[in-house]
């Protein structure tokens, strides 16, 4: 009798535990609701083994070996690489600094912990158009603080006339008679209609010349007769990746902040995420302006003509982790959730692009092996910060050939066991 009651008691206990066992969905929600780990200031970043974060070490190493084996074949001398590519464009000469790049490099972060690295993760290299994601973030902070009331506002009311610094005196006073004293980047009838959203999504079709680079000279049409005669498209209707227009956004943001954008980025983003002191953000030798009585360099949005962000892979991973956490760092909102939502909203004429440079995996056309929710900050080289909210994963890859990205990501995701 007593033995039967004991067995019955254990049976009820088993049923109780079974009924209260969380489902896999509930378990996933519980894991996501737990307070995530954030690294301390550089160089404090906790490492874990792949097994400790639910990854297969052998398969992850296989993916890393694949990345190393598929080094970008372009010259490691970035000045020579630029001459061979963008340098062939009209007015394509470099006007910013270049730096010879290092070995194929990367960092893998899961659940906030570093689980793998390869190459030279502490080497400061050009990161090319990943710079655009830092630029758009500076604009995002201005929007969050109300300095820009709305991304739907036209840009013109925010931008004062720009005095370009010209240290070399004219050979004759008459040389400057017909030359404007001030730069007015949003005064043409077309440019007056451009919004911040148009610039952020590369749909502005801005017209003009900035820092000696005409808008039509960047990735020019094969038909040279159209370079200066084509009709302008209404802002917001046509996407074109164009670094002249990116640099216009940087100049407009400088007008709003009234101080160097690298200082703004350091104060509002890089210092709070614990980035190292080794990154630098440069513009061009001729992109200096006089603002409030001071010389300030207007920075570039990439390395198309040199300059842009020079940074190491660990700092790139920190920025990627910030975007994985939707702009929050250790409880502090550095970028609002509203901003991140806009940044990851597809651009109507280009559904795989959000704000610069948030490349989206809409319909899994960008990286077929990755979830549709994944996105990446991408620059030439290829430099990429892959961000995967579904797998709580950030992967920095540098100097991998573009055609090998999808297979590399496929192999990394195949190493995830739970």
C-alpha cells in the first residue's frame, strides 16, 4: 500500500515537471530575455570556446580555413588597388590617405563572447565603405537628439553656406572673379528637394561636384554622352551607390554638429562601446572647411579616393555587436530602436539596402545561406561585419573575395549546434 502511494506520488511529480517544461520557443524567449553580456573597455573582452556557446569547433575552424584560403586577389597595396579600379574613372585620382592591408582576418562573436579569431585582428586597416555605417550612425544620433527633426526633412535648411579652405593664393586676382566664394550644395532646384532619408538610402540623385569629384564621375555610365546631360530622377525614386553623394551627407552632418564628425563618433558611439584608441576617420587633402573660425576636415564615407575609417577587427566587432543589440550597450541606448528600425527597413528602389551601409538580406537574395533577418555592414576589400539576430552572432571578415562570402557564412552557420 505504502509502496503504491510512493509510486503514485512520483508519477504525479513527473507529470508536473512535464507540464511545466518550457517549449523550445519558450526556452528561446527565455534566453533572449536574459541580460546579455557586454565586454568592458578595450582590451577587456571575454573569450569562450565554441562548445561553450553551442558551436562545433571543428566545423568553425573549417569555415575559418575557407576564409583564409579565399583571400581577395587584388593588390594588398591599397593605393595600387585603387588605381586599378576606381582610379580608372574620370577624376579618379586618390586624394586621401591609403594603407597597405594585412592578412585575411576575422573575429567571431556569439552571445557576446569572442569564440574565434584569425589573421591580424588588432591590425588597423582601411575598412572602406563600412565607414558609411559609422557616418549614418552619427546622423542617427543627431536625429535621436532632435538636432535633425526628421529624416523626412529636406536637408537644405540645415546646411549653411560652406567656406572651403584654400591655402594656395590665386596667381592673379582676376582668376577668382567668376568663381563662387562659398559652396552651396543644396541650392539647385533638384537639390533643394532632397531629404535626409534620400541621402541615407542613396536615392537622392544629388547633382554637383564636391572635393573635385563630379557626381557623374563616380561609377560613370558607359555612354559618356549622358554624363552631363541626363535627366535627374526625383529624390527617393532611384537607387545608385555613389560616394560623391555620401560625402555630401558627411558635409551636411558636419553643418549640423558644427564640430569634427570623428570627435562626435568617439564621444557618442566608440567610447561608450569601449573601442580602442587606435581607429581614425579621415577625409581628403582638399576637404577642409572654415567653420566657426576653425579649420575642420569634412570626412569621407569610404576609401573610394582614399581616407575613410581605418580600424581593427575587434573595434569593427564591437560596432557590429552594438547593431546586433539594436543600438543599446549595457543598458544605454546609443542609437534609438526607432533609428535601427529605419536603418533595417528596405529601401523601396533597392530592397536589399536600408540606411548606408546596412545591407539587408531581404528575401535572402544578398546572402542566400543566411536568415532573412540578417544584415551586414559592407565595404570594398571585402570588409564585412555580418550581424545575425536569429543566431545571436556577429562575424567580422576582412579581405575575403566577394564570391566566397555566402559559402563562408554557410559554413559558420553549419557549426552552430544549439
